[in-house]
C-alpha cells in the first residue's frame, strides 16, 4: 500500500493527529534523555561509599571534612547527609527533621518531568485511535461523495488511517517503558536516602 510513497506522504496521510504524536514523541524523547543523564549523575558515588567516607572522617573527629565531601558530591543521599551533618552538634530530633525535609526536596527533584513521560505514554495510543477513527470517517465520506471506487477506496482510506494507530503505539510503548523505569529508579533513590538518614542519625547518636 505504501511502497510507492515517501515517509512524508505517509505522515501527511495520517492527518493532523500525526503531527500531535510527533510533538509528543519529541517531548518524550527529550525528557527521557534528560532524566537518564540526571539519574546517571546522581549515581556517581554510591550510598555505601558516601557513608564509609563519613565514618572515616567522623572517627578522626573531622566532621568539617565530611561536610566538604558531601557538598562536592551531586547525589540525593549526599544532600541528605549534608543536611544532617550541618546540624551535627544539635538535637537528634532537629537533625532527623532536617534530613526528612531534604528527602522530600530531593524526591521532588527526582520526579521532575517524569509525569510528562507517563502522560504521553497513557494518551498517545488514544490520540492514534482518534486519528484512525477520523481517517475512517473521512474514507467513507469520500466514498459517499464520489459514489465510485467501492472497497478499494475504503481499504485505501482505512490503511492510511491506521498509520495513526501505529504511530500512537510507537510513541506510547517507549514512554511507558521509560516511565516505569523512572518510577523504579526513584524508589531506589528514596530508599537510599532513607537509609542514609537512618545510618547517619545512628552515627550522630553514637558520637554523643
């Protein structure tokens, strides 16, 4: 059906919904790349490495060195540890509250833009189906106007309309897979932040 048509002609056959899906695809890809880069940067140093360094500095009574170490590491759990270490000489409750607030702040940063990918993954298929329905309506309308061509015109119109469904699936599947990956990755980061806060609080208590 499409062997004699260019990619631009096929896209044009899909109608205006194809252009909506292209825009969704570009936005989704941009967010996916940005989030993958951000998560990779946030994993530069593991939680275990971070806590080992903090313990070493704490054993030498060099908390200022631990603070500097955390300040120069751009990971969510390092930010949580920094919030606690900055209040090292204060009450345990105050330290705990500061780290809990930082966990909330870092979680918001981790979740940034991910809802866009989830939304695109959820609606792209429906946008494609909408375009297909419009295409089928247009195909039958053309048949009724020309009163000629019969099933050949109908099948040609339907095959062009189905381009929208295919495009919707093409946009939705990577978006859904990426969103599920992001959710899992964020859950792991939150767990690491909570464990960092718990272990750092234990360390502060032992020191006292």
